[in-house]
């Protein structure tokens, strides 16, 4: 059955390869990117892969939470249902690590923006819909203050903390929604894949991106993941696995969500 799937960060890397696979399977794909020229180029290229798939493009800067709200509003204005949201967009190194709101951009883009986007789009999702959050093998205990204020962190530590925070809210949101509602799944697509991020961060070519894209496609549409809400899939070992211990601690997970809500109340609430 043809599905409608939104992919953030779809103009390169794993996001682009995931979009290719889904369009090739004739699914309707909503592409997100920051660069209008790149987004138009990708949309044209993907349109050649299928005559049955509908492809749309949306521009948003996920480091700006008001942009995320406008982005979600655009999606809601064009669609009544959404079968899957793949929160793929992420950032590791940057010359401007602190946003205008005084928060590390890794936490904004990798953790808070996907949380906000998911909340904004949940009304479009049915019980069979899924949210797939791109986690990482790189995870580190979260400094809760870094979610809401300037805390000096190295690129690696900020990234690892932001990815654990993402994994934590994914599990807690799944628990809060319940087993029979929208599935929220965190996925480590596989370490050291050949994305631009890996090349810039580690100076290596990396492995075939299709390995990561394949697991994101499976998580979004296959029956294999239909009862996987709240779980963590580790593609380094090719199976569901226990997440970082902090993600199993509901008290810690709730503190992550509370910290994000404080940020949203301060910068997004009207």
C-alpha cells in the first residue's frame, strides 16, 4: 500500500538515500531541507525514479524552533494523514555551535526540533503510523542544563548527549502514548556510514549509506517494526537491543522532556 512519509534532512546522506529507496517503492515522499537549490535538484532527480510516487519539498531551518512550527503548519495544510515521520536531520560540527537563543545547536537540531515536529504532526498520524528517530551508537549521559542554556561542550560530547536525549524522549513518548498508538522508534542506523557528517567529523569515507537507509525504510514501513514502539534498534548488531541505561530510567527521561518543554514555552508558545 502506498504511504506518505516525511524525511527531514533529505538532501544528502542517509536521508537522501532513504528517500531514493522509498520513491523507488512508489511511496509518496515529503522532502525537507535547508537549501532551496539542493532541495529542487533532489526533487527533480527523485521524480525520475517513479511515475506513481508524489514528491513534495519543504524548506526549514531546524535550528530555529519557530521555523519548525511553520514547517509543521505547512505539512498540516497540505495533508490530512501522515504514515511516517523520519527524523533524520542532524548536526555534529559547526562554526556556530550556539543558537541565537543561547542553546547548543546540536541539542536544538538533534533533540528539540524532532520532538517539536513530532508533537506538531501527531494529529495527522493514525494508530498504524510511525515516528522513526535517527539515534546513534555515540551516546553520553545528558547534562540537563545543556538543553536550555549555554553549556560549553566539545562537538563529540554535544552530539553524543543530544542523541541520548533523543533516544530518551522517544522511549518516554512511546510509553505516554501507549502500546496501541503511533509507534515511536529510535534507530542507530549503523556506525561510521559514509555521510557528510562522518567524513567531516572523523575524516573517513565510511560505509555504504544504503545500509543505514535500508533500516530506516524497514522501520518506517515494514511489519517487522509494527509492534516496536518504545524500542531501540541497533543496526551495528542488526537487532533490537537495550538502549543506554538512562533511556530506561523514566525519571531521567521525564526530566529531559520537561527541560524541552521549558524551552518550547519560552521560545515557541504564543
